[in-house]
C-alpha cells in the first residue's frame, strides 16, 4: 500500500484521528484567529467606504464568509454522510454529525448579520426574499438533522438516519434555491465570481477572501475539537478511550 | 394472480392496508375535520371580510391540507411497526421499494383523497373565486401524492420513535416548501388571470421524479431505522 493510502486509512482509525485532531486543532484555531484579525482589520479599517452604502456595507466581511460556510458545511456534512452510509466509516459519521451544529451556527450568524444590514439598507429586519428564505430553510434542514440525531438512542444508528436526511436535504437545497428565486427576489446577485472578473474592488475583495479562509480554518478546528469529544464518548468501552479519559497518554 | 409473485405481493399489501383502514373508517375523517377546523379559525383571526378572505383563500386551503397531511403521516407505518408487520415487509423476498410504494398509495388514498374531496367546501367557506377552483383541485391532485411520497421518506427515518410528532414536522416541512410554492403559485396565477400551466407542469414533473425515487429512498431509510 502506498504511503498516502496508508495515511488515509490510519486517519480513519479513531485513536489516530483523536491524536492528529488534538495536534491540529490548536494550530488551526491560532491560524484562524490571526487571519480573522488581519481580515477584519483590512475590512473594517483599510478598505474604503462604499459610495452608496458608506460604512454599513462592512458587515459583508462577516456576513458573506458565513453564508459561504453555511453551504460549504452542508455539502461537507452530506459528503461525509454519504461516505458513512456507503462504507460505514465511523469517523465520517462523527464528522458529518459534528459539522451540523457548526453549520447551523454559521447559518444563524448569516441570518442575524443579514438582518442587521437589512434594517438600514432595506428598512426592514426581514423580508421574504428568495435568498433569505432559502437560507432560513437551510437552517431548518440543519435543525432537522440535529434533532433527528439526538432523538435516536443508538448513536451509530442515529448518525446513519440523520446522515440520510442530510442527503435528502442536498437534493432539496437547489430545488428550494430555484423555487424561491422564481417565487420572489430582492437580494442583489453575487458580486464575487469564481470564473471571470468580480464586480468588487480588490481593496474590498482581499479582506473578504482572508475572512473566508479564516472561517474555514475555524470550522475545521472546531470540528476536530467536537469530533474528538464525540469519538471518546462513542468508543467509551475501548482501551484507548479509557487511557485518554484517565490521562494516560493520547491513546494511540 | 399466482401467489408468491411480485404482483400478488403488491396486491396483498394493498388489500391488507385497505381492509385495515376500512375497519377503522372513522379515522379517514380525522384529517378532513382537522383541515375544516383550521380553515374555520382563519376568518376569526383575520376578520370575516369576504374580499380579503378570497384573496388568500387558496393559500389557506393549501396550508391547512398540508398540515393535516403532516399530522396524518405519523400513521403511515406506526401500527405496522408496533405489530412487527413492517419487519416482515423488510424481510420479504420482493423488492421493498415497490411494497412501500403500495403502502404509500393506500395511505394517500385514505388520508389525502378525502382532503381533496373536501377542498371545494373549504374553498367555498373562504369565498375562493369559482374560476380558480379547478386549478386548486388540479394542484392538490398533483401536490398531495408528492407530499405523501416525500413524507414517507421522513416517516421511515422516525419510525421507531415513540414521540416523533414535532420532530417529523421539523424534518418534513423544509422539504414541502417547494411543493407549496408551486401549488400556491398556480392558484395565485389563476386568480390574477395569468397562465397557470407552468407551475402545474413543474409539480407534475416533480411528482414523476418522486414516484421513482421516493420509494427507493423510503426503503433505504427504513432499513436504517429497522436494524
């Protein structure tokens, strides 16, 4: 077996994951905090005020990265749920289920910051606009997954059932997106594009991208911390978990 | 039909479920009564002004029927799970998705069909324009099987739980949003005198898709829940 596959298989073993996750998490948190500081300084201080929205637009440096994360985490969760259902990999089950609360938090932040921005700009906290509604439905999907996961006694069966729901939701997300768009839209289109030139000035773009990276690192750091906890709980009967719990080394 | 074949198995499931619901035929009225009560509450809350009620009548009828459907979902596999019939179904040599499709069909016939029959009464109570009624019925005819199919997937996930009512609503309602948008959109368009065929066709397309995929998903979910 070549090195990469070997490493990949090792990463799927609970004790090894517990050890590597524990090593990575503090560094990821630190990097995320540094990048967040840089991104927020760039966004809140260095970037010029918008000619139309003046300083109120600056909330996008939190709002937009969180909105990206809300979708990214959903697909991350669904991908892990798929792996967990097909190959029954324990780590994937745990990763899928621990990413759900983080994703729900990012979605809630997106909605809250959007409301804060909407009040001065649109004159209302909430409007039944397509993107807002789709984001709200996304939050409900997250809450459904979390609710189902906690409603079933057996942890592994719960993870499989909730993971299946996440997969059903993946089919639903684009349908909701397009159906509400057809229904009603007020939100501006996206200004940052992967392909082709973005309709945003580079002085505003770089803090945005730095923040996007920072939120991603924060997600993985938080994911590792949560996954380690759940892993020890799930493997409570195993020898390595007992060692970890008693503080006798890292178990691996 | 020869016993032991797939067709015979499907027929047996249908006959059994129909017989069971016929023995408790009073239950079929419950969703209708519920929708009736919900619709009655709206004039109390919004005022009896006919024009105002007529404007939102189609939406109210839809939401009332949708919520009645969610409440009725729980009974889809409940008794079968309790007496072990569901496990026999999972263990049977015939394809589970087809057998489940038969169960969903019977469930739709016994819970949603009475609601569609009652829909004109509900619409009349809210002074819905008569011209919109055929569109409403067509949208209901396409939307309710879709709701049953999507709901079946979620019910299958919660089948072993004792108190699944609220959770089931949380799981199922986000999935119902697009259906509601298209169904109510068709009625809105008809009310405004605009072409209403497109949303109906979308509903039809979604129904065809769900007819093929939902029983498969339902079977997969059931296999997760029953271990």
